[in-house]
């Protein structure tokens, strides 16, 4: 399948109700027309509310495969417009079991590198009114993933997407997602994750902590 952008989406944080309390979130993005400048941190017109868990150099661009949308529409029984998962780029032809950490893509004028899976959080539950939405995303593996920006530039919804480099490790986004979900006691898997230089630094730190804890329990 030809790789490409299906929808380019941005949005600033908004305040919504979640379980009777105000919640600031950047998940409510909207498709946009025209060209946007992509800096090392984000697209112009975009923003995140929780800068501890979202945004930053390793999470500059959130991507989600368009191929998953029909499944979610059937599963949830409602229309799911693009940007429903808070992604900046709704993409075709880039799936979590095929895209690898460290892969490099030309997207319009920008050059992007896959840095880590997108780990689902409760804000998906808030947006879609489904309590176990994060668990559903994890169980399907339909998580999406993040890019870091290697070269800044303008991107539009009709910009071509080209793979420039496939990382030698061949560790797919889905494999890393499974480690994030179930890898606390997988010593060999954690060691393998830590060998990927291009993996997001915060995630490598988390895996390193898990490995240290695991080894301390073995002593």
C-alpha cells in the first residue's frame, strides 16, 4: 500500500469535564487544510496540556494509522472522524507491526524518525465515553506512535510520505508497546529495548528502571 497522509490535525488544549472535574487536554484536534510548519516540538497551531506525558522532542508528532478506523467504528458503534485519537497525522500504509523504532521518513519538507509507541491514557475514555478505552487500545495493539523531528519544514495533508531509512534492529512499534504493557519481568526483552539508541529517552529510562528492579530481586 502506498504510504501517505490521510488527515493533518492540530489543536490547542481545551478544558472539558471528566468525572465531575475540569480536565485540560490537547486530544481534541481537528483536520486542517493547507500547509503548516513543523518545528522540532510540534506543528504550528498545535499544543499539549500535559507536558510531562505528552509533547517534547521525542513526542513532537503523534501518528495514527487510518486502517484502524473501520475497526473502531464497528467496535464502538459510532462514526469516528479522523483525529479521534488526538493524532497530528492520520496515515495510511504505516502499521504498528511493520513500522520500526528508528525508521526515518520524509514527510513534506520535514524529516521524521519513529521514537516510541503512543501508550493510551484515560483521556481516550473521556473523549469517547468508553471506560475501558485504553485497555481496548492495548489489547488490539492499535496504538499509533510518535515521531521526533530530524529536519523541520512545512507539511500539508497532501504532502508525500517516503521511507528514507529502515532501522537495522527491526524492532517494530508493536513489540515495544507489548514491552510497555507486559515487560516488567522480561529481562532479555528489556535488555533488547535498551540497545535501541533511537528509542525515546524517557522510555529507555523506564525500561532501565524495570531491569534494575528485576535484577535486584534476583540477587
